[in-house]
C-alpha cells in the first residue's frame, strides 16, 4: 500500500530551506560542536567521482530505488529514512516490518519536487539514471541545493580502481554507507556474510565442466530481449559459478538484442529473470519463456528444445543486497542441468 506525497508551495519552500542547511557534497571543513570546543569529526567518502562530507550521520535519507532501500534496511537504518520509492517487486520478507515504518513517497520513479518535499539530507540510489533533470534531478543540481547524493559504485565502474569486480564495488558500497551512517560494525558483518556466500559459490564452481555458455534474459519488450552484457552483475555471477556469459563482448549492462543474435550464441542454458510483480508485458518468467519458445529461430536451439532454463527473481540480477542470493540458485540450476558433478 503506497502513501502518496502531495507537494504544495509551502512544503516545497520549507524543503528547499531545509536542504540549504544540509551538508553538501565536496570537501567540507569541521564545524564546532555545540557543547564544547572540540571540532566535530568530518566523515568523507567518495561516491562515483563525487566527494561527500558529513559532520553528522544522515537522519532523513531518501532512496530512489528498491536496491538502495533494501541495503539501508539491511543496515538497520529505517529510523533514519524519510522515504522510499520505485518498488519493482515485493520487499523481501526479512525487511517488511522495517519497510512498514518508512514513508513511500512514490511507488514508481520519484520526481524532483517529491524528493525535495521530503526535506532529505541524503539521496541514495543504485542506478545513475535516477539522477536526471526529468527525474530526481542531476547530482550537480541537488548538490547546489545542499543535498548530497550517494550512487552505487557498481553503476560507475569507469570511475573506480581497475581490477575490482562488481561484487567488490557492491561490498565497498556497504562499507561507505556504514561509515556515513556510523554503523560500521553492521556494514562489516554484511560484508563478511556476503563474502562467505561468494566464496562458497566459487568453491562449488570447481565441479563445473567446460565453462557452459549462459544467456541471461532480464526483460522482453515486444520482440526485443534485454540480455546481460559484460558489465552486468549477471556476467560476474556467471564467472564465479564457472559459466561464461554469452554476451560478454557487449560492454553494457543490459543491451537490447534480437532473438537471432541470441540463437547465434547457441547458449548451453538460459537464465530467465522473473519480474512478475512489476506487471509489464514481458516481465514474468512465463512471458519470457513463451516468447522464447514461440520464436521460430529460438525454438530450434538445444537449450530450448531440452528445456534448459534456470529461473531467478529479476531483482537478484540487479546490484543489491539480494544479488548474492542468485548464486546458489544458479549453481543448483547448473547442477540439475548436468553442468556440475557435485
């Protein structure tokens, strides 16, 4: 159930005034504490090329997508969230109680006026395309209003140190958010837990034979499938599990291709993302399977004729706290298809 936000002139004026009082991005100097001469500690992190400085932990964070929402909930930060938005699927069961305490500013994409009306002191997103003029506003525009923006390092790999995998960047997000909010111990526990899952998946891959080729299908719009490219989390998951992403030659996350291009790659198996709850045509796993089987070129593939499919929740294909959950599904599916001997 969504709780909508009505934006009025008074609320907007108040929110703009509130934003002006918030710590902004870029270098900042220490400010004195109210109760003494000792300067307050300034916490600094770099987020996708932008340095953020904080003299106190955020108390009114707003998340622009479900990935960011669930990361903050996993870190136990629901009491410091002024709102969420853009729910793709049901919130994971373990977060539902905490999620119920946070206002839903919009069930879909959040606009700039809605964001400002919430008087946030930090905007957090997993994807850079939220920060555009026709959505929440550019990071530069929001910084000018005094609103710092935290963007997942996974969505700006070109601005990060070479040699880091998407999962390295995701775990780095947890650490940086833990530092910003002053919950470093929670963040480190999350990093340890997820690193253990990654290590287990890598260990399980030792039994995989022949680096089988996988095609990951995220969405199907009309007759156009969107598949995992080289920079998608799914490509890294394939590598960890001992498989080969068939579209690693495309330097994108989720490029649109043709079914003919998929057929040319002749995958050993196809991973289908289930986004049933998003509700668009082509989102459900059933829709995707129908499109695959109904295409005359795809229907001739061994993977299709032999029903060599693995289904995972689509949200686990995105960089989020849930991404690691796709790995045991992938390794179990590969084992069931005969690609792993144990």
